[in-house]
């Protein structure tokens, strides 16, 4: 397993087998609160992962035993002038969009608190695996702001406008069982099993065509919010990107020869 540090608070682990990488939130003394430095590191790690053709799936994990991420570093924010807060805004946005725009399937492994910007990091992933200790929510209006890492746009896409409105307007925290019932998380596992299950899921996904995975994610993301006709055009463009690739030829050959595919190396 190869490891690479991005600043003090973010670690990337590239698993030697399976083409899976972990983006590890590693600021345990602050329960992974996202400071300016940490935001820069998340963005840099995402840029590195997005450009690595050998990575087929990314799993976002946490080293803190009681939290995935508690959101923005409000202690740091408390010291900001208005001008400093304005300068910090694009840095913070780059962290969330970095995760959101990863070109490969992305899974959040959530345990403990995933609040505010922490939950927005999870929402920026394609799938969320949570354990029974998870507590999620977007409490920003309770401290005089609004979700600013994509929450007002990503949450309604998951659970619908009315449900998202209730959760954002009340700023309430949602425990694991209800979160699964409402669709705030996709899979619920026993306490302490979120990382292991997310990595297992990632391995199953990564066994598939790397070209197909990227194209399927692109079609899913770009098609959101479009009418059906426009969405089908997005799908057709993604299909064409795969249909004449080496992956398609190998996948069809492997199926007919009743063997596991040997995907061509990325070029």
C-alpha cells in the first residue's frame, strides 16, 4: 500500500491491488473540522487522484474514532474578518468541488458525526456507507449561515425538495437508522464496519471496466436535472466513449470465453 501526505491533515492511500484509493481525513484533534489548510489539502489530494488513471474508485475515510467530519472549523472562522472570510471562500469551495468532480465512483465511509461541511463531503460522493454510530445533518442555519459546500443542491437530489427543506430549515441531527430510512445514507452497517464495508464495495466496483466506470459516472452526473430527451443525449455521448474502446472489446471477449476480463492499461 502506498501512502502520500497532502499537508498535515490529509492522507491518500493507494491500495496496490484492486485500483482503490482512500482519501483519509486526518485531523483527529479537531474531529476533522475543515480548516483553510485542510481544505487546500483535500483539493490537492482530489486533483492528484483525479489525474491517476490507475485509480478506479475512491473511498473517503476518517481516522477519528467518533467523527467522519464535524464541518467547517468555526474556531478558525471566529477569528476571520469579513475580508478574510471572503478570501477563504474559494479555498473551501475547492475542497467540496474536488470531491464532487472526481471522475471515478466515490464512496464515503461514515461513522460518528458527519455534520455541516462534513456531511456535504459525504453528499459529494456517489454512495454513502454509514455505521450505526453515524449522526448526520446540515445545522448551518443554527449558527447564522447556510450550507455552502453543496448541501442545498445535493441533499434535495437525494431526498427531494420538501424533505431537504425540513432538514435544512430545522438544522436537526439525524441518527443512523432514520438516516437510512430517509435515504440520507445508502447502506447501514454495524458499528466500526463502515470503512471495511466501503472498501469491500469499492473492490467490487473496481473489478469492472475503468473506461465504463468513468463514462457511467459522467452520464449519471451530467444527466441530473435534464429532461429525458437531453439526458438520453448525455447517455449516448458516454456510450460512444466506451463502445469503441479496448475495454468494450475485452469485456465482450471475456464474456464469450467465460473468463474474468483483463482490462487494458490506461493510455
